[in-house]
């Protein structure tokens, strides 16, 4: 079994290096260093609450779901970071590029990715036409976490799964029970 895990880890590191090697591009650095903050705590919490306060109809229902999903999704993130203390790739992999003042906590799972999915997916669920704009934002935030050397691809993938699973479960419990 450990041979399979080692192969997966080797592939993941190769994928990480392939994405992170793009770090030398000045305009990409600016873009990804900016867009990554859309998944940060400040932006996701403030945007979800503003949406909750000023929206009506379907968007208001989505805002309620976004706030609940955001709050609930970070419970497993918190515990996984404590119980699976995976060092960030820039600390483990030689030659990884990273911006100034990088995060020092554990990398698994990606909290930024979980947060952006938790806020955006409920909006897409209620207003599917927004997917054309919002899905690329999710992708860019998720990609930025690898690009900036802060997460392995599996950290980001698990963040997407956590945000998605939490949105679906929360939606079920809020509106079907």
C-alpha cells in the first residue's frame, strides 16, 4: 500500500512543481497574489454577510446557505489541520517559489479553497447562470494556492470536496427537513 501512496505523492509533487514553476511570470504573480484573497477569511465572511443583508429572493436564500456553509465547512478544516499536520510544500520541497510572508500553519486542507467554494457554490445552486462567472473564480483561487507554493494539489482538491459536500449537506438540512 505504501508504494501506491508514494507514487501518488510523487505525481502530486510533480504537478505542484509544474504549476509553481510558473511563479516567475510577473503578471501572473500579481493576478494570483490578488485573487487568492477572494478565498481568505476576511473577504468570504464579509461578502457572505453583505449578500445576506442586501439580497432578496433566490439570492437571499443562497446567501443564507452561503453563510451557514462557510461556518460549517471550517469545522472539519480546523480539525484536519490539527490532526493531519502536513507541512506546506514550500517548506518541504526544494526550489518551491513562494511570496513574501507566507503562511506558516499546516497545509491540509486548503482553507481558502474550502471558503470560496462554500460561499460561491450555494449561489450557483440557486442561480445556475452565475456559474459562468463564479466557477472560474473558484478555479483561479484554487489554482492560486498551488501557484503561490502554499498548497499541494490534494490540499486544494480536498478543500473543493469539503466546500461542496458541506454546501450540499447544509442545503439539505436547511431546506428539506
